[in-house]
């Protein structure tokens, strides 16, 4: 995969209180162009906003793409790469037979990622000066203001 045929997506979620007003942000980069997305909800959690950022970003792409998703959320990165297989096999239950938290959003994320040719999940350290992760954080905080 060359840099010309993939979308880079940087996502983040934010919450003032947990639960509380929250926001999500996504920065999409493709062939030198950028698109910024953000939104918010009045009463939510940080994990829901982290998931919604990726869902909204993937949903914005109007055709199947190769996507590299950068997230500072290990919950999202490990959830979609490792844990989801067991959750699906157990009917959206954890290993402890409890309902999976945010199953509605995990199911949406699974649907969105399956629309694309390939989605790669990369974790980046948050608040560590990574230019595009910092921009996603700013978008998520802008989303909080919209909540």
C-alpha cells in the first residue's frame, strides 16, 4: 500500500466528567487534502466518544478505502483488534458473561470497518506532541462545546 492509496485517520474523544458532556473528533488525510469532523453529546462517556470518532470518520468515506486509523485509546485499538472476536463469539458478552459495554457502538464500528478494503489500527501516545493526534484532540474538545 502506498501513501497515495490510503486514508490516514486520526481520532480522539473527550469528556468533561465521565459521564458528562462529551465530544469526538476525526482528522482525515488523503492525497494532501484534509477533512476535519467533530460532534458532541450532552451526557456520555469518554469511551463512547472515542468509539464514535472512529465510526463517524469511517462512515464519512463514500467508497471502500484502505485506512490507517491512529487512536490514543487502547480501549478502541485493542477492542477492535483483539477483544471483539471473543465478544462476537459469545453473543456480545465478556469472558465473565457480562454484557459488553458500548456494544451498540462496537457493532457500528464493526459494520463500518467491514465496508472498507483494509483498516489498520495504530495506537499513538496521547498528549505527547504528535501533530495530528493533537489536532484530533482539539476537534474532540470543540465537539464538547457543541454538546
